[in-house]
């Protein structure tokens, strides 16, 4: 219902190229990469939900480490629900490195009980129902729906996407939820399922892996555009070039745009 931004397809395709090596933290530790796939569908879906609940204010690598500890302990509805096997204290200890671990313990215990009592041990089947669970908002619900249920009815927008899309002037919003609403107003629906994974990974790399991001920009098919894009969202490409001894390559890349 909204007019798409000018040249969005060109920028989107460039980010798709830059992310083609799948080397961002989300690629190794994102919800779809750290789940036990050999324990049946219900356990798979439950673990996706838990991974997303742990991800709030916590780096992907820490979520991955915590998920492995939980899986060794027993990560399924019956085990987490059972206060003898998994007390609040035990769960909080397992969440030790996660941000807001006390709240996460509370929400996960409550959510697990609701899943067992009201949904027969499986997660709710729609994003709307997922949002009724303690600690789950639109961002988590839409990502859970996409990864666990292979359905997409909305876009999960995190702070990376909110910041980047405002910098690109693809949206004009104050909150991730407003960014989601505006993005859904013009982005083709076939992109909704991939946009979070694609752009979160891009944001992570530019923010956390500056040297690698800069080298990828120089090596891609449109280096000047890639450098301009990364500069727009906060990467000091000149500083990185000096650090890596690639000032000449940076100059040549920028000159190739003219």
C-alpha cells in the first residue's frame, strides 16, 4: 500500500551478494542453526521458540552456547516444565550468560506451562497466538512462525534492521514495530521470509566484523556502491582501509564508480 523507495532493488540485491557467503554470526548461531532436528517436529518447534526467547539483548554466540547447555540438560516441554528436573534456579543457572536471565526464566517457565496445558505440548500455530505467550512480541512471533512453522504472515524487525532501514530512508520510524509496519507496506511479500536473516546478518558483519566487511565490499561486483552503503550505516571505511593497508584499493574502488 506504500510506494517502494527508489533503487531499493539495487541495494537489496547488493546486500544479497554481500551475504552470499553466509559468514555472519546469525548464520552459525541463529535460531535455524542450533536446533536439534532429530527429536521430532514438536521438539524442533519448541526449541526454535526457546532460542528466540533467549535472543533478546543477547548475542547469537551466547544464545548458541546456552542452547547447547539446555540440550544437554534436556530441552523439551516435559523436561523444562518439570520443577524437579528443571527448577527456576537450575534454569537461571543455565541462562547465566544471557541478558535479563531472571525474566527469561520466568517467561520460559510460564510459556512452557501454557504450551503443555493449552496446546497439547506443541507451540501455537499462528503468529497471533504466539504473541499471547509471555515475553513474545511481534518480532519473535514472526521469526518463530517463519523458522518453526514455515509460514510468513509478517516481518520480524530487530534493532539492526530498524537502524539500517531508517538510514537508507526506506522507512521513517521511531520504533522497530513502526519499521515493520512501514516495511510490510511496500516490500514484496515473497521477500518477507528472508529479509530478517539477510539484513540482520549484514548489520552484524558491518558492526562486529569491520575488516571482513570492508574486504567483501572491495571484492564484490559493485565495490563503490558497497562502500557507500557500509559508510551510510556507520562503517568508517577510510579508517579500516588504513588499518589494513588498503588505501589504494579503496581509492581505486571509489574511482571505478565514475
